[in-house]
C-alpha cells in the first residue's frame, strides 16, 4: 500500500478549475442561457415541482449537462464490462470462499446466502454505477446501486422535456438514450419479465414497505396502466403463500416490482418467507431477483475488483476496461495492520462505507471528520463490522447556475442488462451529492 498524496484543500479545489473534460462545456453554457428564457423559466419551474421525496420535499432538477463527443462510446463499454464483473461476483459467490469472506453480509441473510443459487437468481437486470469524473478525463466508480432506480426515471423525464426546449431553440442534441422514452421505466420491466418467465405481465404488484420509500411508484403505476398492465401497491408482508407462489388478497401474483431498500428488507426478513421462497423457486419474478440485489448492491464488490488476488475471477478483457476506473478499495476488516495505520493517519484520503446502506447513510468521509478521534472511532467500527474503505477521489466541479459559483458533481450511469440506458449528474456544494440529502439532479445528454 503506497502512502497517499497530500490532500487538496477546498480553496485549492476551487482555484484549480477542476473540470472534467468529458463534458461539452460550451453546449452546457448554451443550455444555461436557454434556462433564462421565458420558456426555460417555465420549464425549470415545472420540473422543480414534479418529483417529491418521501418526506414531502421536492427533488431539485438542475440544468442538463452534455457529454463530449466519444464519451458515450467509452462509458457504454465501461458499463457493459462492469456489469459483467458484477454478475460474475454474484454467480461465483456461493462457491468461492474468498468472496464470502470479503463481502460482509447482514446476519438476517446468512441462511439465504448459504442456499445454492439457481442461475436465474444471479442476474442483475437493472443497476446504476455511480462514478466520480476526474480532471484527467477518467472516471472512478465509487459504488453500485442495484436497489432503487427512481432517479433513473426522474432524469429521463427531465431530459425529454429539456430536449424539446433545446430543439425549439435550434440545438441538435445527441441521440437520446433509451431512458428518455416516456414509458421506458415500465417497458424494460415488462420486457425482462417476459424474457425470464415466458409471459407478458398483465398484473404487477408494486411491493414497498408500509409507509416506506415509494418515490417513483405513482408514476410507474400510471405508465403500466397506459401500457394495459394493472399495477397495485402492497407491502411485502401482505403476500400470502399460494402453492409454490404467492397471492395478494386472493389474487395470484407472478410479477412484482420491488421497492425495498436493503436495511428495510433485512429488518422484516423473518416476516416475508413466502416472498423469498416464491422468488427462489421461480414462481415470482422481481427485478434483480434476490442475489442480484443482495450481492450486486454490496459496495464491497469494489473491494473484490480492486484486489489483484481476485484477478482469476474475471475475464481479462473486462478487467482491462474496468481496472482504471476502480479506486483502491478493501474490506476494512481484511486490511493489514500497516494498511489500517495508514488509513488512520490520513483521513482526508479515505472514505468508509457500510456495505448495504443507501442514500448516504453509513458513509464517513474523512474530509468531514472534525476531530482525529471521530475518524479513529469510525475506522474502528468499520474494521469490526467489515465496511468498505476506499481511496478518496476528489470530485470535479461545474458552474451549473450562473452567479452561484462552482459545485461538485458526480455522474450516474443506469444500465439494463449491461446496456447503458440513462445518465444523470448530481451536484452539491458539499462532499455528498445524494439527492436524498441536498443534491440536485441534472439530466445528461450522451
């Protein structure tokens, strides 16, 4: 393990003009000017009142970004190879002791994960790779989301609206990604479900925790209805066993859209045995099945990809594409004393992440640690519980709003079966760009 370089201060960050060359900054400036037009102001007002979080606050929608020529091809290849590596980890987990020792899992899932998997259970139909663009033109993958795709839908809706405005101003944007289609969110689910079950769904249960996270469900229910598919919200615990499958209020359920964050699912795992068994035996289809969600969403997959000891697990062609995009990452519990000491002495060079937390929960950024003792305590916890420890990658900046100065941003790449389907950015003045916190969502034209 090499000693980290000196960190970059906030003032240096702003002064360095830390821009990612993968963006078409001139095009973005023209979009910024459009936002100031009468039609642009109407559009931004409408979009900023369109999507609500579960606490009732609105999701802020910012001005779009446009990728530079050639970036779509490069990122498409990266997403395809990365997705294949994620599925490789999911498929190998049960037989590979090294993976089971590296990927810390909740106790609630221990018995499930020891059950031999059917090949259909190792698919990752939908995922989002969150990356941090770098000033040298590269990107660094910081985590995978195989759990909650609401922002993919929101960004597609915003991109479609902004495209109309731009074209009305005579601009020619890149060819749209699939996620810009109005019914894309429902279409990909129906297509994947039919491919795997042999029948097109006519009824889809929208499974969520009672009074829990449901960001996109109202919109998704409408999209299904417009495609002739009935959809109904229900709590997982409302499902009843029906032979090898499940039913909802006496109605057989063969297809379900699962809207459960991992911590919430683990909390009720003991109460949802009919659901788990139905998915395991192929009687119920949900996106990402179970292992694709439980393992594919685990942030420690990056520790596997980063560690040369796992080189034999992956196709060399995939490794060649993905390796430059993986920051140094390890399971803190597996680090040597020397590595732990280095991490302890250099908090600004590292980030700690609880493996299956979401929405920025369970993330400790060394830059945010006010006192050395605070960082030491977090690292001690990470070592005991087996969190991801990851090299800190400085984010790039962009002037999204005139007069407000530069903000940090990331880039999120959504994929269906490994095919790049949508993209968006999140921006924030702080280190955390999560929309669940205070980050703004920006559609990206690729």
